[in-house]
C-alpha cells in the first residue's frame, strides 16, 4: 500500500516564513490540474493500492470546485481506491472554509481537514502575512463540524520574535477550547531565501532564545497530554485514533507517490523529486515525460533515513527491524545517550525521552552511519 501526495502550489499571497514551493499564478490552475491528472496516468503502475491521499501546498483550498472534482475523478479512474477505508486530507486556510466549500468536501471523498491556524494573535498573523484573522478559525471549525467533518487538524507556531510564554499559553488555551482531533505545533523556522530569514539577517527581528523555546515546548507537551492528546511524534499530537495516517507513512518507511511540481516520492528502493517550477513541470508532463530526478537508496542511506524519521516518533526504532551491522552499530552508538537519559530502550524499541527531544538533532547526527 502507498500514500498519495498531491502538491497544489497556488497561494493568494506568500507567508514570510514559507520555504515550500508556491506560486501566485492563479491563472495557471487549470493547466496545472490537467498536468496533475496526466502525471497520474503516467505513474499508474507505481502502486497497487492507495492507503491515504493528501492534498498539500501551497493552498489546496484555493482550487475551484471543478478542479477539485477533476482531481478526485482521476484518482478514482487511475488508482481505483477503496475510499471508505482511506484517510483523505486537504490543507485549508481558515478563511476559505465556507458553507459552500464544506458542502463540496462532503461531495468528495475528503474526510480530514488540516487547517493552518498558526496563532490566535491577529498581530502575529499580520507579521506572518497570513490572510485570515484569529476569529475565523473557530468559525471555520464550527462550519466543518456542521457538515460532519469529524477529523480536523490545526497547525500552530510558537517562538515568535518577542513572544512571551504567557502569550503562547493563550494560544494553547484557544486551541484546546476548539478541541481539534489533531494538533501540529512547530517553532518558527527561519528558512533561507524567505522574507523572514532576510529580516533576521538584517537584525530587524531576533530569534527566541533556547531557554524560552524549551519552556514553550514543555508547556505545549504538558498542556496537550493533560488534555488527552497523545504525543506521538516530536511536533504532533492526536486524540485517540486520530493520528495522521498519511504523515505517519513518512515516519514508518511506507512508500508514497508525490504528484505535482516539487513533490517527492519514495518507493523503498528509490527516492525521486519533481522539478520545482510550474511551467517546466507542465511542459514536461504534456510531453509525456516525468520531470524528476531520482537517487537509489542504499542500505546505508536507508539506515540514516530511519534515524531521521522513526526516531521522531513515540515508538522510536525497532532494533529487530535492522539488519547487521546496523543493529550492532546503533546499540553501541546509543549507549551513552541511554545512560545520560536522552534515549530509552524498551521492548526492542529505541526512542527519545522528553529530555532527549531538546537535543534530537545532535542525537540523530551521532547515530547516523556515515
């Protein structure tokens, strides 16, 4: 079984922190969706059965109803999915969620919505150049629930410049009052070649210090787990039975197909990625050529990938799934971190402790093969 990721790069405007490939060329939406459907046909033999579908971006909720219907009609035609068994997610902006949009979702196989709330502070939303305001988030969730969408995820950000622990606590309060089934929470990242990074370089803003980050993350973990959320991955929390099945495939070595400009795919044997250029993507697909590069996954790189992904999860890495010499190497390399309380070993699984999460990048680097 495989996951299917579809990248929708269109945005009405760009947020200052986003490092994903996106474009504001809305007039190209029709040609792009036609190319997506053509790419599906070109790659129909890459999987026998789909387990999840995820429309990410960009802003998939900007697609017209006709284009959304076309995408799902083609998924049905090409892959013959068992929709009733699948998790089907679309990323949305809160201000795009209207009664008409929710009715459209009900007419499609979509059963999960991931919404970029980011913060409940209008001041911080303006800083990010987000389109919505804080009041639109609860209205969007109310609208989704009224249309029987019962699997809702929201994204939150913390560690903004000058943000206090009290302000972050208010954001957590606001999220918990809405009781979404899933919450993803990330510290603000300063990606190169973004407006946010350039502000940092010029000294116009300052990153949150490490101690404040620790306090914010610790508060997040405590408040959400106390409220009944399972902390199942470093940045992800879910109510029982509402883990993201699609994202979990990335962390648990499950193959996935990525369609669209800049989308990545993984077969277990190779990894490939499409060109990050809208027009180059459309031109190549229309010529019946896949616009991608690929690399073969060696045993060494597969081991390193597992360190970078599975170790992020609550379960961690099952050492029994490793062949030699990787199993012996990991046992030896992890010993000091176990003794110091940063890693734990239980029932053949090696996982990060809460203390270890704060230095997870260092631990993962030290546990890698090369």
